[in-house]
């Protein structure tokens, strides 16, 4: 390779790296400065430019430099944790639309567990949900193509598409001997992040499916609606965070602030000083204090764990369900100049008492496993993947903070006739008991 050609390639690589590393942190409004490259890094880049030049010069087919650079960046991100990823312009645009509450596809949250594409949870009311796709299902093929070597972004790209188009996914399910094909028609997925209803006239129920731009505002409307429907006689609230994969950190903090009047909601700690921060509660964001039960399960992750962990640490509610996913890391979305984007893990978060949830999750105060009415036994479903099951997951780091003592856990749900949603029924029973004991306490005064 000529010296001028090598210098030209090196210039291209350095320009791409600058674009790759310089961006605006969403939520902080601060630009990232790139430190000078070390001599060793510069030497390594020479190897990269040599390979780039050889591919462009000698590969059997003509290649595009942009495709090669994108492939290199993608490979670089794949050496990190499973939540960091490079998004080409079209995928970055789709991600932005999703946080606003709309995208086109099948309606499933997915992850990669032990190298296998796995469903974390189907979104209610979507094509996947209606077809019977379950949490824990393994997607082994998409349109007949094996997913064995697919990255998470590869899979998302193949599963999403214009409304009305079809895609066939081949699923293996625990307890089933043969794979099953699901041919699904893509649709607009309007992810409604907040749903509410009144239970038995005096008990509120709010489900948060994920944290989007308008989640806090929708939550406030839901609370007002419940208070009106109960004629101002609301006695308790069930907050359902089951199968909530997270979303926008700021929205999760605002929801937690609805229940926490003072103190820390979450602490974030990373390598850069500007990333390190504590999110305190503000009294003007707190709702009326109701007896509170929070429902969680293995699909509750990230932002959902921030909310659940804060409520548990402050002793403001009872957590019911099963152990959460254990995603205690923070991803920063960095827009790049060519319209692409970088999702980069930049920090870990800690609950108010200093607990790291990373790869451990949150254990509920009362463990209640899901049951199915028609079979008076526990549902036999595939084990939900957790953060610690993911390849390259971050290790738990306590950063010298005290470990909160675990409360005694009690397993329930096996001694009574199961309900259609026994976890919700158990939550309602706890709220009723709360009211009974309160009345007893008043009578003893």
C-alpha cells in the first residue's frame, strides 16, 4: 500500500472516531470532549487502516468505506456489555420514535440469553401478544433465517417493518418438543405507557408498561381519574411494574417522586464526573400518601427497578411478585453527526440505601409466583432471562456503600385457590388488610 493511501485511510479513521466520540448527551446538554489519542492507540489505528486498505484494494468484491467503518464500530461495541450498541441512522430514528410512544413492528421486548434471541415480554394488545408469544420464548429463526449469530440490533431490524407486512418467527418453548412458527402481521405499536382502573370501588390500580416522554403526565391524569371515580374515597393503590423494561431515566425518577417526599431516589456513578449525580425527591411532586403495593417480576428492569428499589428502601410500600431482572446500568444516547446514534453504558445506578441492582435484581418483600386459574398450579413457563444471564454483563460494584439488609421473604400463593391474576389479587388483599389493621389501631386508642 502506498504511503499516501495509508495516510488517507488514517485520516478517514480519525475523522470517523471524532464523529463517533463527540456527541451531545441527551438529558445533560453537555458535549463530550475527546482526549488526545495515546501513542499506543495511534499505533493500533495503523493496523486498522492497513486492514481497511487491504479490504478495499484486494477483497474479491468492491466495498464501500462507510459500510466497513460502520461494521468496525458495530464490532467495537459488541466487545462491551450487551446494552451498548451502535445504531445506523434509520435504526436511531426508530429508537427515537419508540421513546415518544410509537413504532411499527410486532410488539415484543427481546434480549440475547446464552447466545439465543429470547423474548423478555410481549407488549399488551400487539400482534405478538395476540398470537400467544410468551415471555421466555426463544426465537430461533426469523423468516427462515437462523438467529444464532444475530446481534440484538440485527434482530430488531428484521422484526420491525412497515405496517401490514408479514414476518414469520420460529419459536422454541420450554416443555414443547418441536419448534413452532408464528406468522405475524406488523402493525403500528402505540405503546400506551399508563393504564388504570378502579378495583372494588375504593382501590386504585395503575400499570406502567414502560417510561416514555409523557409517562409522568399520564400517571398524574390516571391518579386524578381514580380519585374522581372513587368519589375521593381511595383507600390504597396497586402500582404494577411487571414486564416493564424501563425507558427514560428522568421519567422513572419523576414517577418515584410521586411517592417519595424527601431523600434520595437514585444515585448514579460513572467514570466521568459529569455523569455522577444524585436525584433527590422534591416535595412538590409527591401525591397523597396511600397504602401502596408494587407488583414486580423478572421482566421488571432498569427504570422499573429504580422505582421499586426507591419505594422499598424508603419503606413506603410493599413489593409483591418475583425477583426483578437486575439491570443496574445507565445508557446514554449520543447522536452522531451523520444521523446515526450511540447507546453507551456510562454508569451504574444505586438505590437510596446504596444497593447496586446490577446482575442481582430486587427481591420482593412477599414472593408470589404467578398461577393459572384453569390448572390449580404454578404456570410452567420458560425461566425469564435476567441481567446476570446475559453475555458480557457488568459485574456488581458496591463502590464502598453499605449493603442494605434483606428483609425476611415469605413465599405465598400455594395454599389457596388461584385467581386469574393471583399476584394482583394478593396485592388487593394486602391493601384491605392495611385498612382493617388501621381501623383496629384506631379502636384501641
